[in-house]
């Protein structure tokens, strides 16, 4: 009889665990669906129109750099390389070149389509309002790059935004400039050139 009581108790425990698992799974699905809907409504949906050129990713007229994690099962000859590490340029030179060659350059946490912090996300949303070519680098991928950018701008926080070679600041400054109309004036010739090239 004791074996039967233990079996019933075990069965009830299993049934309770199974029900809890089903309820948790349902809650997770609902949460994930809600998050996905929210992301899509904010315009952060994944697009398949990206193409890779020379280690940079171009998407909808925006360029940003990214790296692919190494796969230990891939032969060394076929593993992706970090362009910054294998470049003959110092990181200071890379930052100077980025700022000089790109009308709007942002060093941020994440990439424009998937910012990794609220401040980077805010800066991207503001800059996208102006239809300007936006170049970005993810500072989370390379701590040395992060230090080089801080040293270059003499500014401690991220994102860091440069327009026409001039350090502007972070998301709070870019938002203020947007609200006062100063940002529109600053980028109007960049936006006009972008429209002509399209």
C-alpha cells in the first residue's frame, strides 16, 4: 500500500510540475510575442536586404561595422577576422578616419538596428528622422576601440556622435538639438546630398 501511496504522490508531483511548466511556457510565449510586437512597432524588425561589403554591413543606406564570433569547429583559414585587429592603422587612426570619412558617425552600444542601451537607441531614433547616411561602430565588440574613442573625444560616455567631423556629444545633446531645430540645420546639407544620390 505504501508503494501505491508513493506512486500517487509522485504522479501528483509530476502532474503539478507539468502544469507549472505548461503555464510558464505559455507566459514565456506571451511575453516573447509582446516583446516582438513592441520591437516591430518601434521599427526594429529584421530585414533580409543587408549586404556585406569589405567587412562593413550596409542596410537601407546605413553602414555599420560588426564582427562574427569565431567558431572553434571552423578551420583557421575560414574563420572571420577582426578587421580592426588586422588593420595596419592604430585604433586612434581608425577613429580619426571614421570621423573624417563619414558625415554622421556614431560610436554606440550595439548596432543601429539593435541598440544595446536606451541612450544609443534614442540617438539612433533621433538621427533617423533626418534621412542622413549613418555610419556606426559597436564599442561593445572591442574594449580597446571604446578607450580610443573616449581618448579621441575626451568624453567618457556613449553613444558618441560626430557630424561633419565635429564631436557633438551623446543622446541628450542630440535630442536637445533636435528639439530646438539646431540639428536640422546641422545636417540639412548632408540630407540634401543623400536625396540627390538616391
